[in-house]
C-alpha cells in the first residue's frame, strides 16, 4: 500500500503529521536492494527497464525502475511514493503536466549520504521547474531551476543525522506537456 492509499490508511490511526507517516512508511518493507522497484511496483503495479530501443533520451536506463505518474499527486499529501533512496538505485518517472496550474509531487526517503543525479527531459511546448523540499519542514533543499530545455542538477544529501523525507515537485512555468524525471542515487 503506497502513495495516497498508504496516507489515507494512516489518517484514521492518528498519523496525520508527516513525521509520523514517514516513520510508519519506513516500516512497510522497503529494503536496500531494489527500493525503487518495490515502491514503484506497489504504487502502479508495473516494473520495467528501458530497452535498447529507447533512443529518445541521451541516457540508457537499463537498470532503472520505470513508472508513470499517478494522479492526483498535486500536493505533498497525495504525492506518488517512490520508496527509500540508496546509492546505486535509479528511477525513471514519466509524467505530464496537463495545464499550467498542474503540479506533480513525488515523495521518497533518503537514509544515507548520497547525491541524486537528476535529469528532467520534457516536451518543447513545456517550460518546467523542479524543486526538492524537506517533506517534514517544507524547507527548500535545492531548486534545480526552470526552463524550456533539459534540466540537470545534482542534489546532495550529506551529513543528515536522521532519515529525511523528500518531496520532488515538478511545476509548469508555462504550457503543458509530458516529461521524464530520472533520479540516480550515487
């Protein structure tokens, strides 16, 4: 049970605050090997890698868990849950901003020092922005910027004395269209 289903199930148990929900989510069996795969499998029921015939992107994501965005995911409470991040893991999420007011939110946990190599490819008619926030406090971790071209940035998670819940937020600065968000934990 992931994403909105997990959050909805926790609310009657008195787990309304994000810190409590994060603590309960961590106990749902996410393991070090294949964390993205497990989270994505539970979220949308689909697990696949990109094949050699995928020449639309400059990266080849042979070992990445791949999924599609699931609506609604426009708030931290309804975010698509991706699992817990560990070095060596990778996820590719295909999404769409249906109009300029649409917001897509993805939630994951960071449990060790790592750097996320982030790539956001998108359609030409879309001007897009990407930010990473501490899900518990709402504090900005990193603004990866915006633009009409590909967005590439590294998000460093170093020196946290505890696990950190992270929200990746994709927004339209102008237009609507599809995108591919790639997160590689290094």
